[in-house]
């Protein structure tokens, strides 16, 4: 019984340690001229089908864009078996 409990604890610890937040940033090189804006969206089927984020307020383009998979997306993805995964996009106009 003790070995089984230890194996279950080890498996849970490995699964939790292999999960993580995903983010990336793209910078255009232009100076930021406005406040940081953000939008939360969802990706479908383990991130294979993503949502589109637009920045309609940025007439001159964007200074930078950052996408983040929040820490709680692991739970949402687990509950939905990976069919829905939340993400957050942040950007600043140039």
C-alpha cells in the first residue's frame, strides 16, 4: 500500500512539474506610444486551432506583442481534456 501511494505521489509530482506556462514576445523595434492593452481568448484542440487577436486601435502598428498561457490554463485544459486552452495576448501601439 505504501509503495502504491508513493508511486501515485511521484506520478502526480512528475505531471505537475512537466506542465508550465508558455509565452513569447515579438518586438517591432518601434517606440511604444500608448498604454498596454490585452485580450483573453481560447485555443482549441491542444492549441492546434488558435484564435486571432487584432489591435484595431493601433493605426501605426504595434511596438510589441506578447502571448501568454496563464498558469490556470493547465486546469482548464485538464478539465476539457485539451479541447479548450485559454491564452492572453498583450500589446502596445507604436
